[in-house]
C-alpha cells in the first residue's frame, strides 16, 4: 500500500507535466505507466528514445502509478487510468503498456486470477484491455504496439507479481497475433535483468541505459515514416 501511495503522490505532482498533445492527433503517442514514463524528466524515457532513433515526434502521456482500470474518478482524471490518457485525435502509432499496478493494487500479487482475467481473457480475445484497444484503433486509426514487461532485478517492487505479469504478456501476445493493426513486443527479449546498469536506483524501473535498450528495440518495430 505504501508503494502505491507514493506512486500516486508522485503522479499527482507530475501528471500535469506530460507532453501536450497536438489538437487532432499526431505521429506517435505513448500511454501507460511508470515504465514508459521513467527518465522522462531528462528526455531519456523509452518513448523519447523511440523519437530520437526514428527522428519522429513522440508525445508521451504515460503516468507513474497508472492502472489500466482505475475506479477512482479523481485518479482517472489525473491520468491514473491508462484509458483516460488517450487525448483523442488521429495517430500513426500508439505505444502502450499497463497492468502491473492493477495486479499490485487490486490483489497484492496474490490470488490475481480474476484480476488478470478481467484485464484480458486467457484466449486474448476479451477483457478491458482488448475492448479498449479495439475502440482505440477505431478512434485513432493507429497501429498499436503493446510493450510487455521485463523480468525484475530480484530486489525491487513487483517481484511477487512475476507470474501474473508473464501470463498477462502471454495473453496480450495472443491478442496481437490475430490483428494486423496490433503488435506485441516483450521488453524482456532485449532487457538483461542480470545487469544492474539496466535498472534505476529503485531496482524496478529502467535506468537511462535500460530505457535506451528498450526504446531502440521498439523503434525497429515502428520504423521510419
């Protein structure tokens, strides 16, 4: 609970500092939680790296502590519901992640089957994430790139959530496999969790080096205009 409260306080202070979205949309949008937000104060967050590698404009609206489903109307309005981070408009690509804060907050990484099922079903075809992504595709016209979570360092937060997050990623991979407008890429494929230099001081979030590794990987999926 303390971890969640700290994230909420941090997010409330910083959520208003997210990138402004151009009216009508833009090129690449990022929405999600602190993994996409981290290092943003120095313009070295994962979405910043994507923009620099591709020389394309990326708007990052991710908020630390955000859940995919947040029941609090106040928190949702502040960006703590990932679905509320979408600013509207047409986009070429939307880079997304989410779910870790849901399983941490809603079931404390314990008996999380119902929470994971509500986010995305075992076959990847239903749940709040697939439903929102289908709506997002229709509203934005974007190709959607879902980023899976990397394995932790063994010392940071969310270590007890490992099984749930692996299952969530597996289901999102199934979702993307059946749709030509959706792509799943697992950050774990390129992020070496045995290298402490890839982690920030909290042993949970990516360091600037870790963000660079993941951002470069995602940029290859998107490619130049």
